[in-house]
C-alpha cells in the first residue's frame, strides 16, 4: 500500500527538529541531483549541436584575441 503525502507529512512533523532538518537536507539534495542531471544533459546536447555546426563550417568563430579584447572593453 502506497503512503500518501499527507501521511509522510504527518510522520515528518513527529520527528525531532534535528531529524526534520536532516530530512530537509536529504530532500533538497535529491532535487539538486535531478536538476544537475537535467542541466548536464541539456549542456551535452548543446555542445553536440555546436560541434556539429562547427564541423559543417557553419556559424562564426572568434579568435582568443578578439574574445579577450572584447572582454577587456566590456569591463572598462
């Protein structure tokens, strides 16, 4: 039989403050792991797309000198 959210909440409220704080940490970490995996997958797809674009000779590229020059200009 599956436990409902209301039951979990009721049980969590019966924990000591330290136990509740630990439970919160565990739950937040589980959310961050999911987000991190989703973000990593999105970046992987973006990298693959950019590499493919580069290999096809499409898009524009910039030399390191151009990039650093622009960065210096923007920070002044």
